């Protein structure tokens, strides 16, 4: 049993079907204690269902898993005592105030009344929500709601936290705040299972990443390993004069390889393995007399990761920022 | 959220990493909450919602007032010869009807709750599994009490003076609330099976309307056709109305009370585990 205790999550061959759809089709995961582990995949890949099984909300049809050494089927109560869940839909009560939400959870977790109130104040302040503490959560912005959601998950510090797409639908500033919180949680020793659609998010936060597609893990490794297998990113170049595009394409093709002409007649992009290479190519382009309006080196998108790993693009819905989109599960 | 200039928002709402780290390290794990404590906390949640949206109490106050006035003055003369005579018969009946109607809303509220993410959090907590349901029904019982009190107070204003006095009224109200607690488990089950709050409302009233009207709540069943009378006689709602009248008038049959409590206990015993299982199902 001692090897179990060094792992926070140990799942093997987890399977869950909804009707004819195999939402999760044999997922294996092992996450060591103290890690931030990213599960990367598009909507409908099976991320939420996997989290729900591990958090004992959904019963697997097959396979087994131990969470913090406890079997999710036989020892559900023990699992629930040690984990907390921040769901894709914010798991807070919209009809209560922020403070009431935190006091409510404290009481449900066995914190005495007075201590629960103190704890709520402490968390509201730490998460920058003290001014909004008395307002109903339904009037909160997306970022505030997410912060409250995470605060609610640590009213009693969990040993393992499930975070299901914590930044989907957030603006960049709120996203950065949530990232800061996740880093602080990890520094405090909490293990985090982070589901996300964004490679950048997994790259920023996670020690290890599993890429999941159609209910199965298709690649696993550190962010660096994953990016190495995909290429570090895409160089996008925009020209002042669209007439110069053929010339630019030729030069970039020579320097970096196959160039993609974008829909914008003045833009083109090319994948490259590292930033140095991209910088050299841009400099050469400029020296050759092509006028550059702008350029950017982007991280590979989820689509590009998927293209590289599976040969097919991720089926990301048309509006990936809509947090209510969750094709994985029928309404309960 | 009001729109403040960006810089100000930044300073005010930045999640403070050091403070978060301190907040994480400062919590020893408390002992698990007991079943009663968890249920009462959920009841408190129900009360908070009423506090934030007091309009929710309109349906449990206005509707009963309407029922009392309508039935007393519309049917009183025709059914019992005078409104005063009918009030003696109908008031305990309306008490039963109004409070029972309110139980349907427990199912509607639960169905509405399910569409929200917070239910997932409740499900993931280390608490006695039925406590969210028991708690919200305890909270709803307060609504039943409010509805019942409104009716009794209005009845007294209109001249209702039963033999057993205030004590009898309180006893009748208590019995009706206990029965309603049992019955609401049927509607919470319905609330977990049906697809939308509206569907729960429709199905709920489709069941509770005939059950209430085909009882002795409004009329003495002596004049009914025999088949109908047979149904009315075995309808537990008739027994509840009889028991309420008996408690108010001071001539209650002990057997009626036993039947009412037994039915409430049976409904709870069947539908509480069923509701809990459906609530947990993922």
C-alpha cells in the first residue's frame, strides 16, 4: 500500500458511457501528491466526466481508481472528506451572498459557527472579495464568481482539488488572478487536477499534462515534452503590402519550412521549433526588403497540438468561451 | 458589478498570494458535521433565500387569503345555509388544502436547484447524504407554517371561534405541517424525475388538485354518489381534514391522528430514500 500513498490519483481503465456514447473510454492517470496535473482536451473529450468519477459524483461503468489512497467506489466518504471540487458551472449558490456561501460551506464541513464566520472573512479578504461580500453572487462578474468558487473549495483546505476549466470564459486579467491562486494553492501543498482546453494554461501551471481525446489519454508528459513533440509554436507575420506576400512566403519557406497563407491577404504563418529560429527568420525577411507590419510568435493552440498528435483537429465548439457548453453529459 | 476604472479594480481585487497562502495553512480539519447539523444548515440556506427574496412568501400568503375569502363567501350560503356556518366547516379544510398545495413548490424548487452548479458541490461534500433534501424540506416547513398561520388568523378575523381555542388551532396546524413534510417527499422525487420546473408544477398540481377536491375538505361526503364517497372516505386527505377539524373543535378521533401520522411516516420512508438515490445519481 505504501506506493499508493505517494500518489494522489491513480486511475486505471476508467470507463463511463451515457447511452450509446462512451464519454470516457479507458482513462489511466497517475498524479503524484503535491503536483498540478493538467488534463488537456477539447469539449466533449471526457474531462468533466473523468473529474466527476474521481470526485465520486458519477459512478464509473468500469475500471478503478484510488484517490489519496482510497478507492472511489468502496471508500467514497473518505474521498469526499479529502477533496474539493470546483465545477465547470460555478459551484456556488447564486441566490446567496459571497459571505453566506462561505459560511454555509464551513458549517457543512463541521466548522463551528463563529469560526466559520471568521474563516469566511479571512478568505473573502485573501481573494479580494471583501467589498462584494454582502452582495448576491448572481450579481458577481465571472472572475469574482470563479474566485469565490475556489475560496469555497478551500474553506477547509483539501488535500486534492479538482478544477474543471477554471478560466473558461474569463477575461485575461481575471484569468491571471485565478492562475495566481492556483500557484498559491500548489505552494501550500495542495494537489490539483486541472482540466483545461488551453495548452497555455496547462503550460503555465502544470507539472505534468495528459492530453485526452474521445475519452482516452492520447499523450502524456511534461509541458516541455509535449511542446517538443508538437513544435513550440507558430510565427504569424503581417505585411504592410499584400503584394509582397509571395516574396515573403518564399523567404520564410526557405528559413523555416511549409508556410500557410492566411485568409488575410497580407498575413502568413509558419510553424517553428524555437523562438531563436523565428527571430532570425523575421530579421532576414526584414533585411530582404519586405516591409513587416507586425509579427507574433504564438504557442501552439489546442488545435495544433491535436493536429500534431492525432492528425485531426480538436472539435472545439464555435464558441469556446461559453462556460455553459458541456457536451459531455446530458442534464441530470 | 459597477465599472470602476481599471487601475482601481486591480488594486482592490487582486488575489493576494501571500494572504491566500496564509489562508490555506491556517485550517486544521474539523470533525465531520453531524447529520442534524448539516440538515439544519441546509434549512438555514432556505431561510436565507427567503430573506433575500421575501416575495417568495407571496404565494404562501396571498393564495390562502384568496381561498378563504372565495370559498367562504361564494359557497357558504349555498352549501351550509350561511357563511358563518360554512366557515366552521371550511376553515380547517382550507388550511389542509393551502398547505398541501404549497408542498408542490418543494419539488419545483429542487428541480430548479439541480440546474445549478452548486448541487455538484453539495454532492461532493462529506455529509449525511439526505441532508440537503431534509434540510430544504425543513426550511419549506417554515413556509407551510406561514401559510397555515395566515389562514387561521384570517379565519379568526372573520369570526371563526372553534371549541378547542388557540391550543386546538396550533395542534391542527402542527399536524398539517407534519403531514405536508411527508407528502413533499413525493414531490421532491417528482422534482428529480421531471425535466423542468414547469413540468414538476404541472404534474404536481395534476395530482394534488383531484386528491384535495375529492376529499371532505369542501363538502360533507354524505351527499356524494356511492363510488365517489368510497374514494373520499379512504383518501388520507379526508382523514387529515377530519383530524384538523377534530383538533380545533376538541373532539378529535385518536385513530385519525394515528392514520395521518402513519401515512406521513410511510411517504417519508418510501420517498426519502428514493429522492436521496435520485439526487446522488450521476
